[in-house]
C-alpha cells in the first residue's frame, strides 16, 4: 500500500521557491519535509528528465496544485533542485 503524501498546501503560494532533495531509483515514491527542505524519493531512473517529471508530479499532488504551476528553476541534472510555484 502506498504511503500517503504529506500535506504541503501551506507552501503553495505563487512565487514560492522550494528547495528539493531528490533520490531517484528509490524503493517507493514518497515525500518528507525536513525544515526548509523537501525530500522526495521516486522510483524512476534519472534519464531524459524522467525523474524530474516524476518529482514534479508527486510534488504537485502534495501541494494540491496542477503540475503546470510547478516549474524547475535549477538543478535539472543535480539531486538538489529548486522548484518555483507559478501564479
């Protein structure tokens, strides 16, 4: 059974920049909040942006916003990423 996602809706403010630490090839998809950083584990492999897309989808669901409102600001090929919530 999938672990429920945390409620990150308090962060869903337009213009907010989220620091995200990503772990690809995880055993299961999950999100944890640790201070100012959001940690995301995805089962997807980090090839051709697949892991970034999976992170975006999971984050959007936890934030309660459409994934089109979430854009990757920096860290496309790094584990530490910054996502921005669009207005």
